[in-house]
C-alpha cells in the first residue's frame, strides 16, 4: 500500500468485481483475479504484516540492560530499607522484649526504648528537629486512635504496666510514629515529587477514612466507598522518585496499596511478638486477617496527607525566608 509506514506491508488478495463507481483494482486494491456476482466485492484474504514492523521496533533487552534493572531494583530496596530504619528499630525492640529478661514491665521498657531510639536518631541527625516534631504528631494521632479502638474492643494489650492509660500503653504511639518516620524519610531519600495531586480533595477523603475507622462501630462501614473515592481523587496523580541518577514514576494510588501490604506484613510480625493481640489471637497466634491489608492501605493515606501538607508548608515557609533574605 503506497504511503504506508516504512516496513509495514499490507497485502490484499481480492476476488470479485467492483460495482460501477467503486474503488477499482487500479486504485486502492489490486486487480480482481476472480469475478463474483455483479455489483459485489468479496475480499478473500487480508493479511496484515504490521507485526513485522513492531518486531523490528521492539527487541529483547540486552544482558547489560537486565543487569542495570536488577541493580536499580537492589538500590531501590536498600533505600527503602534505610527509610524504614526507625520502624525496624521499633520492631526489633518488640521482638527482643519477648526474649530478654527485663527489670521492669515490658510495656514500660518499650516506652523507654522508643524514646531512646528517637533521641539517637535526632543526635545522629538521621531525623531533624522538625521531622521529630512531625513524628511526634503521628505518635499523638496514633494514641488517640488506640484509646478509642481498645475501648471498643477491637484489640487489647493484656500485660500490666505503669505507663498504661485506659488500657493503652503509651509506647503504642511509636508504631504510628514509625509509619510517619518512613514516609518522611522516604520523601527525602527518594526525592519524592507529585504531579496531578489534589491536596484539598485528597485531604477530605483521608479525613473521612480516619473518621470511618471510628464511626463504623455505630454507623455502616463505608471503607469500600471511601476506597473508590480515594482512587477517584488520586486518578491521574503520579508520585515521582529517584533511584541513583534515574527518575521514575508510579500512580499515587498504587503506592498506597504497596505500603499497605508491607504494613500488613509488619503487623503480622508485631502480633507474633505480642505487641498487641486481636480477639482471635488471644489463645494462640494466628495470621492477621487479610482485610487488614486494605485497612492499612486506607490508613496510610492519612499519613501521606499529613506529611504532604507538612512538606508543602515547610517548602512555602522556606521560600518566603529566601525571598526575604534576597529581595
């Protein structure tokens, strides 16, 4: 076919005879070899060889490309592990507290341990003073959440301690602070950027998600509707991140799902270490129900919105200071 793309062959074998005024063999189709009923044009075989053009355009990646992708994946995993440093320390403390003899109640020791880890991170400049304050905010939000959920019987902390308030040990806020620390550190280490992000709409849905975790004890559980709403408000939103010298992007909603999955895995490890227990784990440990995976994916949106708002406010504040210093 004249005028087609280079390398794309369109071959037609036609039978029949075109009606008067139709496209003839001297035009778009080759001359008819066999005649059909008068006034008809029957196409016997149409073979499109466009796949040949596509095959020439796409080639199996070379071995060096595969090695580069593998190296980037390993590098990305190492950065993620470093971003989880605070969370890993908290989880390690939970595990060791079940194995080592302690001079005080375990929950009291874990509170002291969490404070010590926070001080070490600040002293080593792994977290700035501003980031420590942001993580403290997560600690407070988490404690409020814990007080309500324990009161409603969603889970329990069976051990005795001096630092328990209404059945909730104060160390439990560090588990939420660990999530906040991960988001804050990953934002800096991966140089996160957002495109198509709708801060107001996303914040409203995230607030509704947080409220639903409290109100579903009396009102219908709307988490499925809210999950759809979150996908809708983040549709077309991309999170950009840097690995080495290369820039990548991922749908924002997908990042929530991936983080939620790994939080669900961490929750299984935490309950195995007796950090807390669900009702079905009182007699013996059992895997946390897979529905909690979805719950974590929703709850992490609250953490993300808080950090995104804090980052935006900090950036705007720093910009005003620079403008004032350089009028």
